[in-house]
C-alpha cells in the first residue's frame, strides 16, 4: 500500500459533555454527538480541534454510499468516507465532516478490497472496535 504524507487533519467542533476520561464531541455543522475516550482535559462548551482515533475490526472498499458515522449519537461503530491520507498501518478517513485516524486490522480476511486497493480518495467503510478516542490538536 503506497503512503501519502502523514498529515492528521483535525475534527473541529464543540465538547458537549466532559467527564474524567470521556467526552461527547459535536463535530461542526453536523448532528453527530460522538461519545469518545478523552486523552486530555476538556470542558463542556469548549470549542476544539482534535484528532479522533479508532481501531478497525474490518475495512471494506465500497463503490458508493457517501460519508457518514453510525450511530449519530454514541460511540462510533461504523465510519464511512474518503481516504485522505494513508500509511502502512493507518488511514485517515473524512466522514460526516470529521476526520478519523483509523488503525488498520492485521488479521486474515479483515480488509475486503472488493472495489480495489485502498488509496487516497477511495471510499471505505470501517467497522470500528469500541474505544474511539479524541485528543486535542
């Protein structure tokens, strides 16, 4: 898999709720309320830019379907969007007006290249493991 420059675009938005170790992040210009592990101190109402990270259980290349995060409220389980950057171990996906740095799975049959190889600009569907996190940029 060829690499692109390692740039981590930031997700911009508001912290709706903050408690030790957890935040509810509302990406700008969306209805999403993402329940994430916090890797830093945040306050409710704080406008922030940061990086959302998750580990993939499975990754699919897909022909169509748009950019979205499921569920709209809660911990992200499915992230679908365009690949912005990639390395051997990660892809950065723009989904639902937020960016996710996704650690690729390593097991057998965990990456389905039905529509071709993963490349910058390709549309992917990521089934995420629990524990997506948010860190300030």
